[in-house]
C-alpha cells in the first residue's frame, strides 16, 4: 500500500514540476545565428570541458536531457527541476570529454535547494555530490568557482556567457554571450532575465559564467522562462542567481 501511495505522489509531483517549453527563443531576432557551436576540439578546453550534458532516467519516464557543470571535481551544479523526485531517479549519465559516462546512483548524493510538490522557480538549484570518482579518472575537467552575482564588481565591463546543450543540436555545446547591461534584474534580485540570448530545451541547468583573472566563475543557473516584474511583467528566459545564502548552502551540503 505504501508503495502505491508513493507512486501516486511521484506521478502527481512530476505533473506539477516545471519543464521548459520545447519552443526555443526568443525567435525572430536573428539570435539563432549568433550562437557559437563549441566544436573542433574546443569542447575539450577550459572552461567548456567542465560543462556537461546531463541525462537523467526516472521510473516510468523517458530520460531527460539537460545541462550541468562542475564546481568541484566531485560536485556538479544544475537546475533543481532537472533532478527533482530524486528517489525515483534510476540512472544518471554525463556527457564529458566527448563521451557518455554512467554514474551509479549509489555513488551519488543529490541535494535540492528546495523540495516539495510545488516547484519554486527562484530556488531552482541542485547539486550532485559524486562519492566515487573512478568513472571520471583520466578526464580533463575544468571546475568553476561559485560567486554570488551581487558580489561581482564592475558588472558592466564583463562579458557573461550562458553555455549549454540545447535540444536543437546533438550533444553539441553551444555558447551564448552578452553584457549584464542587457540583463533585466527581477525585484527580488534572485533572478536575472535576458531577452537577447537564444535558449532552448536542454539548456536548463546551464551555467551563467564569466572569466576574471584567469578564473572561471558561475554566478547563475539557467532555469527557463519566467514573468519578470521589473520588465513590464513580460516573460523572459532567466537564470536563478547565486546568492550568498546559496553559496553557504552549497558549502554546508558539500561538507556533510
């Protein structure tokens, strides 16, 4: 009986969980042609070799493809909705250094910044701790440092990148870039919207990152679409920003 109830709850939770629309966008602005395909060996160089395609398989559901990135050799960050309902996840695979690698469920610990039946967009962050690094041995992987968006100095002078595996390419990393002067910060200061970056299903979990002093920092995680109150209530593609609170949460969970 308990298993039946648990299954019903899982199905209900799955139906309520957020998933980005299959429609890419914004369209009609010529942004489709401004994306840079990371190919010809560039995908094996920093920082692109630290951004991975994530394939998550759950009971009774087809595998879900999304994006994630390494913030430590044994720690991956992604969007929470990519790994929601973690008790029902049966398999996680990562596409890194040009090949798919299976990470056994028993060797992983998934931490959700928010859990529950109702998905909270402004808390769409999760981390995956890898307890056994054997499958990743010998791979060249760049790790990003986590930095809260509000603590980044001279925003206007920085180029920010959003790099992921959109569904309209096949296991191909695609980089989009822009200045923070083109971003729209939500009033909560926990979400940033961008109407000038072309994103697609599969980009969920992609890092919003920048380079400073030869170090790569991730300051946000791509979520999908959201209505932005500071932009005439229009819907934009958004990232959930890393805040000092999220920084502390990541460190606490990693050290557990």
